[in-house]
């Protein structure tokens, strides 16, 4: 088993942070705008829209973070760890 270097961890974290943040912002803008539009058309006030959008933003952010983490770790760190692992056969 080959231990990844510190720079490998940093690159994976940086990629995770950039992709997760960008995707979260993009989805937050799209879904938040739709929710605020529907709630505004329904007569909700700004405080209600803000509260609902905060909760929905958190709920959206959790799976975005999880799947981004899995993708980055699976692509950039696991191959380095398994690179020199001897075969069982």
C-alpha cells in the first residue's frame, strides 16, 4: 500500500472544495429562485421565503457535498493507495 503524499490530499481537498462550492451555489441560485418565485406568487413574505430557502439550501448542500467527496476521493486518492497493493491471487 502506497501512502498518498500531503500534496495529494491538498489537491483532492481543493478540487472537492471548488466543485462542491460551485455546484452548491449554482443549485442554490436555481432552486432558491424557483422556491422564492412560487412562494412570492403565493403571497409569502420575505422572512418566510428566507427561512424556507435556508432549510432547502442545507438539504441540497448535504448530498452535493457527499457525492462530490466520493467522486474526488475515488478518482484521486484511492488509485494512489491501491497502486502498489499486491494482488491476493
